[in-house]
């Protein structure tokens, strides 16, 4: 099991380096959309 963990850790490191090389060093996560409240009570009447 230790061998598998080491291989997975290496793969994660390579993937991180690949993303940094393609997108630049500061990859920002996508901002979460702001929920917009909708008032459905007026439509039901």
C-alpha cells in the first residue's frame, strides 16, 4: 500500500506542475456564483 501512496503522490505533483506550466503559477479557483433570491409568491396568485 505504501508503494501505491508514493505513486499517487508523484502523479499529483506532476499534475500540479503541468497545470502551473500551462496556466501560470497562480491558478485561482473559479469564483462561486452569488445566489439571487427569487420571489415566486407573486406568480402563484
